[in-house]
C-alpha cells in the first residue's frame, strides 16, 4: 500500500534519513523501532510532507506523495496520529471526534462518532468531558479514534506509548492490534516500546541513525540478541510461546 524507496530526508540542510526503503503491505501492522533520534518521527513527517524530502520515492497505492499538501493526505485516506499534542484539550471528547471528522456530513460524523464509542467504550464514558481532563492512555485512545473518524486506509501512529505508564501503554498497543484484526486497517507504527510492538507487529524495521539496520518479520527481530540489546534495550529473549499475544489474552473488553 505504501512504498518508501531510497528516501533521503531531513530538515533544512540537516539530513536525518539515508537511503531508507520500507514497504507497508495492506492490512498489516508494520512497526518501525529504533533508539531516540534515529529518525522514526522524521520518516512519518516525510510521508506527511512535514519534513523535507531531498530524494527518493514515497508511493501510496502507486502514486507519489511527494509535494502533496499535508491536508490533502487525509482525503487520500491517510491518518496521522502525531507523537504529542494530538487532541484539542479544551474541547469535549465528542467535539474532538467531530473536529476530526470535519470532512464528513453531520449525519456521517454522528454515525462515525457513535461507532468510535463502541470501539473504545472508555470514550463513551467520558463523551462530554473535556479532553484535557482525560488520562494519558484515554487521550491516546481518543487520538486514535480521531484518526479513525477519517475512514483511513492507512494509519501512521507515532509512539503511542510516550509518557504512558507501561501497563497503560500495553493496553493501547493491544487496541492497535485489535484495530488491525477487526477493522482491517493498514498501520505503520513507530514505537520506542519495542518489545510489545515487535510482538504484535507483522513486519519490522530497525532504524539506527537514519538507516535501516534490520528488516523482516517483526517477531524475528526479538531473536537477534545483539540488535535487541544494543539498540532496543531488550535484554531477555522471550520464552517459547510468548512470541505472539492474542488480544483476547490481554483481557481487552472485547466490545
Ligand atoms: N524540526 C526539526 N528541525 C531540525 N531537526 C530536527 C527536527 N525534528 C527532529 N530533528 C532532528 O532529527 C533527528 C531525528 O529526530 P526524530 O524526531 O525523527 O527521531 P525519533 O527516532 O523519532 O526519536 P524519539 O524516539 O526520541 O521520538 C534528531 O537528531 C532530531 O534532533
Ligand atoms: Mg519520535
């Protein structure tokens, strides 16, 4: 669905990404992991035309995205959930959902918002509360729901676990896996919480200093002890059978 080929990109004259190539297949969860400053956010910003592309190709369903206006990308079916500041704190949960669905008709937006509260029951509970009063994890769910309001084909998720307690981050991750499994959405997820991301992901890329150091099955990267300990802070290899968690196992509400 999305192909990035030999991408060189950065900010102004600063180059951050070097000859980076990735493939994001339809309906899969592609994970990009790597240490701080590796260029993970820059990759998403290049796709969204926020960072500067020096050379290379970015193709979405076969068409180049380079030079596309950022606000046109939503219409093309790409939703971007940025790392921070991704909800309107002063607005209610409902109003946030409606803001995100601004291109829908009122009736469509109402129906979509209703669907979001079914997917994320926690949003239903707080539908009239201002988003600024939500906990970090609830806020992240709202940000994901806002992305889904746009009926995207492709979702770009930037470090959903930032600033969350590990258990909450875990829950958010499982929601992402559920989104792939139940809604069939194609996801490109950038993540620092590498272990869980690699457990739920299909394919993975390890990004170090703007270059791809590993590409392949997400799970298999967990069996590369050197890469795991050097770049991802994962010391222990997972035990047999722990490699693929199902969403149900995590105790998600299942509705
Ligand atoms: N707007 C910007 N202008 C100039 N340099 C930037 C800008 N944004 C990021 N950088 C630099 O680009 C490099 C890569 O940053 P990036 O945010 O892509 O890393 P990251 O992998 O997302 O890191 P983290 O895990 O900390 O979020 C860093 O050296 C950073 O300082
Ligand atoms: Mg980042």
